[in-house]
C-alpha cells in the first residue's frame, strides 16, 4: 500500500472508531478516502456490531452491499454521523467537494446528519477554497444557459465534465467544473450559483463541517469547528 493510501486509511479508521458507536446510522461518503471508512464500518459489522448506513452515491451503495452493510434511504432514520472526504478544506472548515460527481447526495446526507466529519490528507488543506475547480450540477435542459450565465456573470471558466462521453451524475444531471480563483466568500458564491434556474447543487459546503480528521505519515490530527 502506498504512503498516500496509508494516510487515507489512517484518517478514515480514526474517524469511524472515534465517532461511530454500535446502534448508529452512518452516512458514508464517496471517493478514495471515504472508501476506507466503508471498509472500517464493514469490518465492525462483520465483528458483530449493529450499524446501518445511508450511502451518498450508487458506487458507495455497491461497496456497502459487497461488505454486507445494511442500507437505508435518506430520511428513513436520523443519521447520527456522516463521514466523507473532500477535495479542499479551508481554514474555516468550508469545503470543495464533487470531484467524484456525487456532491448533491453528499450534501444532502451531510445536512441531515447530526454530525459531519471530514477525512482528508494534508494536501487537501488550503487557506481559502478555489484552487480545485468548483463542481456545479445542472439540469441538462438548462445546461447551456447556466454555463453562459456563470461565464458572463462571474467571469469564470466553465467546462462540462465528460461531455464527449455523455457523463451524467447519479441524478441524471450534467456537471460543470468552474474556475473562480481564490474564493473570498464561499457562502455568497454558493447562494449566487444556486439562484440560477437549473442549478441543482454546488460543491461548496459551508457551515456543515463539525470536525476534520487528517491522516499523514506522522499520524492523525483533528480540527474542529470553533
């Protein structure tokens, strides 16, 4: 296993062992770091613990089924804690997510959870968001209009992810990757984008994160909301 994977596993295992207790309903995220949280939850269920999960993507659901993790739909039961990765974590614990295209469901689960824990490695930590493109999920019918509005209104670069291959999200929508430069006010930008008719969600997560667990070769550390 590479050092990077060891660090991801360390962060994920630490988060699951610290924040998940038997009897809980856990929101399980998507991506290469969240994969290790799924592994840990599956191992604890195999050892006899009573846990259920709400998956944030079809890929996560498949991974859970392979590990015999019982699944619930969003809203069937309160989510005690959600654990997920991020593409960027700013000093104020705002996030950029959606590198894997699942941010609508990831945000829905994070918003529903009593506690939202983010698992990352150190290179994901930034002073302000914006180095990683901001994903924006859009209803296909409105895609061209929304792209033009973002370009003209925000002077942003906009590219459609997987356009040649016909990529769609799990919700059947298109995904734009938008470059805004350093984002001074993620909450304002998120509100602006969501006000565009046809935008379903953005990859900006503001005011949702309760804790960030950071795994590295030196060990694991935690940042919490002030």
